[in-house]
C-alpha cells in the first residue's frame, strides 16, 4: 500500500571544514520538502570528530502516528536519525509512541554493524532512512526491501547529497539524480571521505539471490562501490520468488488454447474447491488494511476528539476491483460512525467533435443508458468529467452504501481541467516524480498528487459542495 509520507528529508555531506552556501537548486529542493512536511521543519548541522567534514540534515514531518516528533532526531550519544517509514511489526511501538523515537532508541543500543542490520531487518513496513553514527563517523542509509519510500542520491565535487524529493535541472545536471536502489543498506566512512574527498559506498545486501540485480547505472558515477568485508547482509522479509519457469515445463505443455474462459472463471467463483485459500487471502489482506487504518496520530485524552464528520482515512477510489476491496476491508476495521473519504479523480474530457444527427442520437442513447445505471436520479452535474473511473466510482459508491448504510461515505469528485493539470504538472508534479519520466510515471503521479491534495466536491441535496479531505492516511494498492 501507499500512503502520504511521514518525513521528507535532505542530507548533504561535504569534505572540508567550511560550510558552503546553498545552491539555488538546493534551496528549491528545501522548499519542496517543507511543503510536503507541514507539521515540523528543522535543520541540523554536524561536523566530524576531527572537523574534516560537515553534514547538513534537513527534515520536514507530516505527522502520521504517535506523538509528533520533530526530526532530525538526535539521541544522547550524538547520533542523528532521519526516518521516513511506518512500523507495523518487528519492533514494539506503543500507541502514544512515535516510530522515529522507537527506531532511534533501537539503533542507539546497537554496538556492531551486525546489530544495526538485524534491527533494520526486523522492521515490517515501508521505510527509508539516513543515520549519522557519531562515534564511528559512519553514515548509514537505505530503503526497505520493496523500495516503498523515496530516496534519491547525487554525488559530485566532494559532496554526497540524499533527498526524498529532488528538483529538475537543466543542462549537464539534468540526470544527476537517481533513485537509491532497494538492494540493501549502504554505509559511508566519513573520515575516509574527509581524507580523500571521494565517496566509497560499502553495501550490505539483502540475503537471497531472488532479489533483483542492481545495475551499475543505478549508482552515481563519482562513487565507488565496495562489498562489506565481513560478508554481512540483511534478512529478507519474504522468501525467494520464482523468476523463471521450472526446467521440467516443456514448450509442448503450454498451449494457447489453455487460457481460461469466462465460463471457467464463473465455475471457479461458484465452486467451493478452494475455500481455505480464499479465506487466507482475505485474512492476510484484511490484516494489512487493519494495521494501516488503525495506525493514526495519537491524541492525548485531554484533547477533544476530531469531529465525527471528519474522516481520518481515505481511499484512492476508482470503483475498480482493487479500490473496492480496499474500501470494503477498511469498512470492517473503522467504526461505523466515522466517515471514509473516497477520492475519485477525473481529468476533463476534450470537447467532442461535431457529428451528424444520426450518429449523435446513437451516442446520446448509449450515454443515457449508461448514466441511468450509474446515476438513477438522472442528475448530470459534471458531464464533461464523466470519465470511466467516475462512472464506475459512482456505481461502487452505491454498492458500498448497500454494504454499510450506517456509514457516511464521502464520494469526493476531484475534477481536473486541462489548464490546471498542465499548471500543476509543471509547478509541482514533475519535481515530485523526478527523476522518473515515463508516460506511466506521469499518469500515476498526476492522479496520486491530485488525490492526495483531496480538494474536490461532494454531492449534497442542494448540489455539489466544495470539500477538502481531512484524512492523512490515503490508502491505495501500490503502483508499479
């Protein structure tokens, strides 16, 4: 699953004993980070034990669970942690405790690299982190096994920079930012960095060969990759996955006509041959949704509860089978008196070209037939936004209302014009998605960005009313 970020951060290390002025690009990145972490912003500067290097750590927090904990978080030993993640198992976290505090305390107790790797391997949930280990002058950083949190890097001119969000550049710097590969955890000896001015990345990989291989193109060209001499690794959270067909399967066993038909699927749904597997799938998926929707910011008893009409959880909702399952499972684990926001994004359709009268009558007849199924009242408020996801979303809303009529479902229609899409794509989304730049990256990035903003309209008796979602947890199936 994906949800809104917890901590956006930037780390910059430079060799030498003088702190250099921030570049214009760094200032732009700082603004991007601050905008995405509205609850707390703080910068911390640390220097090496021999003043041979200095580090700038900048963290901006979106409070998601436990008590609000400003970052970067410095412990009693002088270690500094920036944590962007959520713990759903493997490390005990009390309801009033923040994940960052729990991770910081656990890492502070570690005395060897093996203990640090063991602590990170135990965590169940998405994470990315940057950790300055004061006594040893080591810098640790990395992402979880699936790479579910953003972390980018750039290495040039005696400087190593890590950030959650970058900024587009022009000229030779256009492609300097790359994603830190989710191939393991990295360590930099900052004393050696101060002495040589070059970055050597010591890599601690995940422990099985089923993990996708990492291309050298994923690493900055100015960095040197070295394996850790002790042969240490992180324990993988999943068993090795099949990446090829067994050798025993011959080509003659694979027939084109062996594909499932609609009749086969109907027979499978009607049958009871595999009820245990179905129950297990629902159980596992339901437990994942439960942990997500019940891990919310802690509110001390002396503070008043949020209004009952204010949702804490939202679902990126298209009415497709994936979002319907997530919404139905969330309904099981959220009290019925609390609303759930269903965020439905639609990009405005282009005006159709003029057609002859017979073709227009046929098109209107088909449209009326479809609209009568998705909107029985016949009210068409935003006809130019009736894209397929909007129509299936309305149909899905009706099904959820039948499933639990006691819950207030906020179906938030987020309508995006072509002008607003182009404007926000250039001003915000391209920088958030960077350095990814495919059509699919842009398509998913735009939909998720407008959904996360949560600004749209909900249908009321008097017509559509402007509405902005208050939910911090925005659940969706993980995009590619």
